[in-house]
C-alpha cells in the first residue's frame, strides 16, 4: 500500500520504523546519486546519506517538510553535501598550510596532536549546534556570506540570523575555552613564519 507524504511523515514522527525504512528504501539510491554529484566520492556520498537519515530519525518529532517529502530529503542532502564540502575544504586548506609551514617547527609531533585535537573539538562543537544555528554559522564563517544574504537564502529575518550567530558564537566560546592557549600558540607560530 502506498502512503501519501503526509501520512509517511506522521508515521515517522510517531516512531514507526516500517515507515522510516520504507522512506529509506524508496529514496536511498537517488539521494546517494544526488550526493555523489556534489562530492564525487562514493564513501562520502554514503556518509552524507547516513547522516541525513540518522538526523531525521533522531529528530523525527521535529520533522517539518512543508508537504513534499522528496523535496525535503533532496534539500537535506544538498545542505549536508555543502556542509561536507566546506568541512573538506577547511581540512584541505589547513592540511596544506600545515604541510607547508608547520612541519618546519621542532615541535612537529606535538603541534600535529594539538591541531588534530583542536580540529576535532571544533567540528564536534559545530556539529552540536542546532540545525538552523549550525547552517547560519557555516554560511557566515565558511562561505563568508553577509547576514542579509543568509536571511534572503533561508527566507528568515536578519534579526534571526543575528540571534542565531550570537548563539553559535556563545556556544562555541564555551565549548572551546579550554583550547584558547593552544589557539594562541598556533596563531603565534603561523604569524612567525
């Protein structure tokens, strides 16, 4: 029996695993192919799809699709793919910098551990932000979009963007306060070069 999008969404919100599995089976292949068009990596596309479906299940009670389940899923994969690419870009940039500059220091091994630990904590802190807050933060910091541009893209008020950025920065400051000495040392070493 084929259900309407609204019925499937309602069933998933109620924790119906069969409806969730049906949605997964129905959309998995096309969404994976869609993710692949962004990142050109099979394992990465698989990771993106797993993240999207895990997040949907974990936050099923908050699921809002505006009617079309297919559109919602494609938008979620699109956003997750962009997030994945931004993360890869940051990792690659940092890795390039590290390879070109940091290896010359005598404390190479210690710096590598510090940088890796810092990067891990930054990514964890960003991942723990609420979805809208994380999206706005990433658009502002990784895509360098202005608040008005973010508001226009997300169809929200600029005040909401400002509030969400304030919230994101506050949460990140709290979560990363213990790494402040590490950040200062790394910035000093980068400036010295």
